[in-house]
């Protein structure tokens, strides 16, 4: 009983100051989501395991938090099954529900389940926690927030342009300088096809990604180990050595991919997206980058990633196009494209660069000191009127020593203290002390309201 | 695969219109929490079972959602234990974690765990979902939000007065007329003590609660069945028949309880709270009500409940004082008092009385029709500038038929449609159609911005 309580590893408590910072980030993202016309939805934390299982690969299934059935949770399992300890099979017998792993699968489930009520194209945003039974480490948690914006039911590339614009807007509002990278799965597929190694698309992409770190000869050795032919490795060379502006890269790729229909479609898509974004006059730098391989298993067109330029931390936002978002739930033909803001990494970046406005950690505007019953009653009347005027205010609940009450005001970062002692009670005035400058003045309530509302 | 997906019973998806309404409620509550100086914290959804078990009674333990351990979840259980099927014991071997059941126990855990970082008195608010494996029914869910405000580390009754003031402010902002009931456990204990039946405090309170429904003779029969002596039942009669204003009730009770120290302390506390609230000039009616028995197992002083006056739905907010909030985690001497707003019932009341401002279901201010590549590009430039000016705007992503695009604007409740066709493209103008009045006018972008920002 007396052991100090703790929370499960990989989870976190958020203190008032941490919440003030996180709310600043979430509110900024949410404001942009709304400005762009994405609509807020929420889905339950708890989903049926039949919705979640098989959607994140075999490894993903293991990382799902499963909820023990209520009541007699062993009733579907025989003694034999229990003592055989065939875990995956038993999991299904003991658990019907699990915690959501991301916001994309629940969104696909939502779209299918409510399809008849939804107007297409449907633009939604969702800001909720997700859970993964991953090994916790620095910057990786078992419970963390995702902030997703997706459009479903439209395959126009204008959606991709809008999402890039959204990324630019959010990070510009937050004050984080970013580099956006864009790739297209069709280009990668075209490259693999052109060198005659369609099956090896992932290995090829990984190789492209490593070229800067380990050099072309080491990359080629790795490709050989992966089973690529010498012919294919030779053909790939100009792609691995490719340099230059987005236009130069696209021209070189267009030449390389001229015989691949898929590849040329990818080039056209990427040109449209990059040109469209370019013409809107945003600040963010967008770079065509063939090494961008995130979500290669499910993205079918554009792939997007954003990194902070002033902090080494990896991707802080990512997303892409998936042509068959809802196919897994039996409704095909609905294309989706979306992005996910990584709230926790953005929080780390904001903290490192100290990008928060100082106002966010302010608690109430004024604390009234408590000198005992009659003075407190008068102060509480003032506090009530201040709050009605939209000014946050509180009274110290106990008539404690002055020093204790001032320490509270200090530690809570309260900028003003109001003092109503016997004199003020008789005068109908308030002594207002500025906690930063140390100055004080005597005001009527109306003067105090005016002071805070100009 | 093709079976229509669903969500676990007792859980809910929230559509954009539902979210708009829920956010209106949450934002209103949150604004008051901040005006009053409560500070936002969050705790993880997943807590250690050692934190949760035993805090909600035996029935509560059963209603906890437990999470199956990751990896080999059977490793702590022997074959014998498995085939014996001793469920509670096995639960502990299979599960270390569970979903939080309320926000009070995690708050107590938070206070103990972070005690050295917290300035007392600590006023916190918390708005998060909780989970209970209750049988779902109308208005009762397995996943639902709680909105709690608590103060810990101060036993001043000013905190109770402030909480009543907070309740009044929130419901006045929402437009819900309420009746607040106040009781005090010490008075109930005093009554039980005075009639010589201290052990029967719960039965006595339940009896008081039934008097209006079943009449005094039936209540007395029930008390007899519960084992109260005839003498006690006779003594209780004036309390059961008590009527009148708060003052009249308090006077009658003071006379009745004059020999009970605990009872008289309760009377004094209730007088202070009712008088203090009264003098602040709030609109809400506050009634002393001895039949209020919520949380009788853990509250030690004031008990508070608010009901809507215009909808029959039961309590929409409740709370009270618990003298030993953190004792269960080994830190005694910290008194707490708090209230919890029942977001789901408030939502039902708001829906029934249709109290939402119409503006909350508006999506973007203006939708630009898409007439093809060049027009769309120009529209997207306009959209970007509108958004920079804080005006929500979007473009229909596909150059679909006009009718389809207008249907979208209609169904999404978008008040204005912007049309940039060939003429407007050449003129540098926008045809702006008011979707409610049907009128249209031709404006420059600056005129459009001015229209929306006056």
C-alpha cells in the first residue's frame, strides 16, 4: 500500500506546464485543420480485434494491446488449449477487443461503417492517442497522440497539394523551419521494372537511401547480396548518382523511365504536385527524394515526409496516397490520401528550440490574497465579476500566512496579486501588485477590469 | 473480410456534427475551468492494475478493463492454475495493466507520485475518457468522457463555494437551467448517531430518498426490515417529514443534532457553504437535501449534485469532499474536494433542448468550385490567402459536374460558394454566391476578405 505508485513504462503523466505546451501545439494544428476544411471525428479507443488484426503485418499484430474479455475469460478455451499454450490461438479465445494502433485503420473502418451518411469527398481530421506494445525508448512511447488529416473519395492530386500546403501552414505557425520530401511509389515501381527487378522494389529503395552514407560501391555490394543481377545494378547507376534540382531530377528520371507506363505516370504525378505547390508561394522547401521509402507497403502514389531543419530528430510529419483505403473492409474503389503530424516529436522540437509564446504558461491573471472570512467574501465577489468579464482570477482558499500565499502566486506564474484588507474593505478598493515589476497601485474593481481589458 | 465492420458495444463513433456539439460543451467547460484557475493535466489511459484494483469496491474490480500482458502472457500461470480456472487469481497473472475507470484515482496517484513538484493547494482539471465494463444501456457507455475539477491540499470551505460557483458558471454559459443539491456526510452520520443506529447510515439515507415516492409508512416498513429499532424509527420521523426553506431545514436539523458533535459540524459546514454561495449572487437554485447519497462510501463532508430543471435525466454533475484522497497511496493528510461534469448526459440535455449556437455546425466559410486546372490553380491561390487571413476556405478537389459540387456545399453547410470561371480568371474577380439567400455578387479577393472580416 505504502509503496510509491507508478505508471506503466512507456506511458506519461503531463503536468500543467507540459499540457500548456502540448495544447499550444494541438490547438495550432487543429486551427489549420479547420481553416482547410477538414472535419473533426473521433473513434473509440477500443476496437474489435477483428478490425485491427492483420492490418499492420505480423509484427504489428504482436504490438497490439489486447483486452481480456469480461466475465469468464477462459470459457472459450479448453483445458487442452490452455496447457498447450498456443499463444496466438489463445489470444483470440481470451480477447475480442484491443486498443487502436493508429488512426488510419479506424478511419477506414469508420468510412465503411458510416458510408451512407458521408458526403464524398470526405475530409476528416482526428487527434487521439494510440497504443503500441513497442519496447519503450527515448522518444518512443507506448501511448502517444497522432494528429491525422485525410481525404477519402477523391483521386485528384489537388488533395496532395493541399496537404503540402497544410504542412507548410502548421509549421510556419509553430515557427519550425522544415524540409518537405516527396516521392512517388509509381516512380520506384517504374525503376524496379525498368532494370528488370520488379520484385526488389524495397531493396532498391533502401539502397538509394544509403548512397550518401556508404557510397555507391558498398550499395552495389548490398544489392548483389540481395540477388540483383549485374545488369540491373549497372542500369541503376544513373539513378543512384542522380543530383540536382527537382526539375533536373524529374527530367533525368523521365528519360530513364520512358518505357515504363507506371513510372511515367509517377513522374507526371510528382510534377503536378511539386508545380502546384510551388505556384502557391509557400516558404517550405520541397524536395523530390527517391530515397523516401516510408509506408512503401501500403502507399500507392505520392509519399510525403517533413523534417525539422534545425533539430536532428527524424520525420515529424508523414503521409501519402493509398488507392484502396477501405478495400480491406470490403469496400473498394475509394482512394485516400493523408498525413499524420507526430505530436511527440514536434513537442521535442518545440522544446529544444524554445518556440512557445511566454503567455501560454500564465495561469490566472490575478490571485486575491485571503485575509479571513469578511475580506475573503468581498474578494470572492470581485473574483466572480472579473470572471464574468472573461478575466481569469482566483482567491487563495485558506487565510494562510501572507508569505505562503505570495509563494503560491510566484510559483504558479500569476502576474498580479489583489489585496483586500480591512482598509480596502471599507474603501471599496483593491491593492493590485504587479508580481514582475514589484509595483503596486490602488484601484476600484472597474479600474481593475479596465486595466485587464484594454 | 467483406462483413461490415462494427465497433464494440457500449462504444461510439462521433461524426463531424456530433464532434462540433461535443467540442462546444468541452470548450465551454474548459474555458470556465481556466477562468477559475484550475490547471490542465493528463494521465495515461493505461494504469497499473495495482493502482486501480481495490479502489472501486469488489464490483468495481470486475468492471475494470484489463490488458493482456505482451509476449508470453501465460508465463506466470502454471498448468494447474489454468485448468483450475480460478479467474481473479489468473487475472493477476495474465494482466498487469488496465484502463482507467475514473479520473479521481489516477489524480490521487498523480498527486502522490509528483508530490514534490506540486505547489499546494493544487487545483487541477482533467478531461479524458474512462472505461467501464458495465452492461451498456441507453445513456450508459463503456467508453465515456469525464470532466473533473478538484482541489487538493486545502480544507477551506471556500473551495466548495468556488465549485458551486463553477457549476453555476458552466451551466449558465451552456444555457441549461439547473437545481443544485447539497448534502453533508457529517449530518447524515449525526442523524444515524442521534437515533442510535450509526451502522445504518446508508439505509437511513436511502429511506430519506424514498419518502416522496412511497410515503412515510412504507419507508418505515423498509427501515424495520433493515433492522432499525422502533425507537430509532420514531426518532427519525421529524427528519423524514422535514419541509421548508434551506434555513428552516438547517434550524430543524440543528435542534435535532444538538447532541452530536459530528452532526453539528456538518450543519456548520453546510451553512457556510450555502451562505457563501448565496452572497455571490448566482442564478442557480441551491437546495439542502438530506436524501443526496451519492458517493457516501468515500465522501467525508460536503456532497454536491446538479440536475437539469427542464429535462428528466438524473444528475449531470456531482462531487464532494474526501478528507483522505491520497491515503490509499500512502500519503495521508491531504484533503480533496472536486466535481465531475457528466459530458454525455449534458450532451443529451443540450440535444433535447437544442441549445447549440447555429454557428458551430458551419464547416468552412467558402467553397471554391473547381472548373479545371487553370481555374483551380487560381482558386487555390485565393484559398491560401483567405486562410492566411484566418478565413476557412476550401476548393472542391475534382473538376466534377457543377451540380455535384453544389450538393457538396449544401450538405456540408457551407454558407458561400466562390466561382472562378474563364471570365473571372481574366477579370481577376470571384463570383460569390450566398447559399442561404441564393443571391450572388462579383467581388475582388480583397472585397471578399473584407466581407468576411467586418
